[in-house]
């Protein structure tokens, strides 16, 4: 018992040290599990993913399990920083490193890439695939006007910075040619109802076009995602030759700031309220709304500028309005119109207000001014 208590205390002291105090794989605070074959401290969620790699990683709880002296000494010798110096030695700048809140497939493939395939140790040449001139993938894609998913051929080209997709393998002409200029990709497993669901968005005829795709193999879809990021980085470096990789990494792919249902009314606030799916992105400062989450194109868009340009978001207490079932109101002021939205719960109202105010507080770039002017001309 004394040895058990002593060794667990040593581990609890080790996990408090800088580097060890965050999960080695997703950065979650206060990890309480460890891989005693890799020498890393990980969180509960990532420990479950390590269990899928028994030939590479074996895990124990640092609080509840028995640790013999040799394993404790191994953990003391290694730790997260020493392990990362080997397993993350050559991670490319574009490669997405998942955080605590990211979906399981991103974490799983990050862990497999590091420890199982050893992609970043410098021993192998996995990175060349992401940089290849053409990167083909066969994916299941949701139909534009129906719920059916059909096989489609996607071809990512570094030569002309495009993503094409074809109806059939022998199709000579692509169904769509998507420029890297404004392409975005984000994992949406819950929305698409598939653990490997990926949403690809781009501009088409001044509207956002969404493609919803998946692949049965996690490695295939995550590899495509990182290949898109690699191609986006190459495009942005060519467009902005004076900028460095670190300046452009945040622009490669961007998760939306907030998504969910709200009720909206028309410009006079006397029209009936209708339930709509909203998406707010901080990168392009747009609030898009759809009839349903898997719509191919938005029904409308609202540009959100800064407070100095007469944009603001505040709580609305108006209750007696036509048709609204929800009563947690938000008033969004723009130079041209006042929008009124209703949330189902106060927590949702709070989160939307925080998201709106975050965008409003960000300074506008020259590209933002151009987008604002373009949207005004289009109305």
C-alpha cells in the first residue's frame, strides 16, 4: 500500500509540471491518465482513443490504477515535452492539431498519425502526399435538393488551386470547380449525422454554397481536410508573398463562431416569426440563415460591421409579437435595418449575444469593407 500511494503521488506531482499539465494530444487541462508505453499524460477522452492502439499505447489512470516502480520511472524519464520532441518533430504548418472541443475523428487521426503511423518523426515521407499536384478522393455527397448521399469523385489541384468534383469516374467535365480563394472546410458530424461528416463551403454567384460529404474511413476524410489546408496555404502564400506561414494559418479553415436555430421576423417586425437555422462566421463577418441545417444555399445573409459603423447587438424584451413561440429576444442593429431574433432559452440568447459582440468588436479589414459594399449593391 505504501508503494502504491508513493508512486501515485509521484505521478500526481509529475502531471503538475509544465508540459505535463495539459493533455499531450488535445491540450485539455489536468490530464489524469497516462500512456506507460509512450510516456505521455493524456485526458480521459484521449485515453479512450489510445486504447484503440494496443500495439502502440497502453494507458492507466494515474489516480486509480497500480503503477510499479519501473513504469513510474519511465514516466519520469519521458513526459509530454520529451515525447513531443520525437512524435511531433516535423508537423507541417498546415496540419490541423485538434483541441479539446474538436470532434472525435480529428483527435483519433491526430493520435494515429503521431504514434501509429509516425508521420511527424522525420523517418517517413507522409507529408509529400499533401503537397502532391493532384489529390483525388471518392466521397459520399448529399444531393443539393434531397437527403440522399451519392458517390462523387473529388480532385484537389495544387496547380491551379481548385477543388473539382465529378458525377462519375469517367466524367470529362466537372460538376463544379471550386477556387481556393474562399473555400472553407469544417467537420460537422452532428449536423451531417455521420462521425466523419465534413462541410465544404464556397462562394457561388455571390451566395454561399455548402457541400456535405463523408467517407467511411476516418483517415481518408481527415487526410483530404489537411490536403485542403495545405493547398489553401500555398494559395495564400502566393497571394500574400510577404506574409509568413504563422500569419496565414488561422485563415486556412475556420469553424463558425455560433450555429443554431432562432426565430426571425420581417423588416417591419409585424410579420410572422419563422424558425430558421443561423450560422455566424467571424472570418467573413456574415450571419447566414437557412430553412434547415443541411440546405445547400442560404436564404439570406447579414453583414456585421463594427460599433463605429452603427452595428450593435442587444437583448430585446419584446414579448407580444406575431407567431413567436420563443421569448428570449435579440436586437441586431445595422445601418440599414433592425433585425429581431428570438431564442428558445436564455443560455442560447447569451451565447448569440456574445458571438455578435465578438464580431462587432473586431476591426474591419479592407476585404471586409469590400464585402460590405458588395452585399449592399446586391440588395
